[in-house]
C-alpha cells in the first residue's frame, strides 16, 4: 500500500510539473490602481492556490481552536494526589444510592 501511495504522488508530481513546463509564457495580472504583476502562468496559479489554502486555514482556525478547548474541558481532571479508586467512598452492604434497602 505504501508503494501505491508513492506511485500516485509521483504521477501527480509529474503531471503538475508538465503543466508548469507548458505554461512558461509571461502573463500579466492587472491589480488595483493600475498596478500589474508579470509572472509565468504557473507561478500565478501556484500563488492563487497557496492564497486560497491560507484563507481556508484562517477561516477554519477559530472553529478548530474552540473544538479543542471544548474537548479539553470535557476531559475529567482528578484532584492532585487523589486516585480514581479512592475518589468514591466505599458503600456499606445493602446501601444503594445512599439509602438503606427497604426504606
């Protein structure tokens, strides 16, 4: 399975590398206020992809942090020096829920 994963990665890399080699012509990106950026098309595409990934991470980060905080808060924290076994006192025989049987 590991060899198959590396094979798929190699094929994907070769396809993207071939796409980059076929798009070496300079392209002009017209920005705001009349500014321009000249770069090969694959560089512009790579920058657009990276910017989209960073924006996606920035949007999801508060939710991830909140979920992590909630998971930590839901995890039980025993008092220092107290074992889980000694945290509850032993019950007397015939006592259920703090009341004797038959009452």
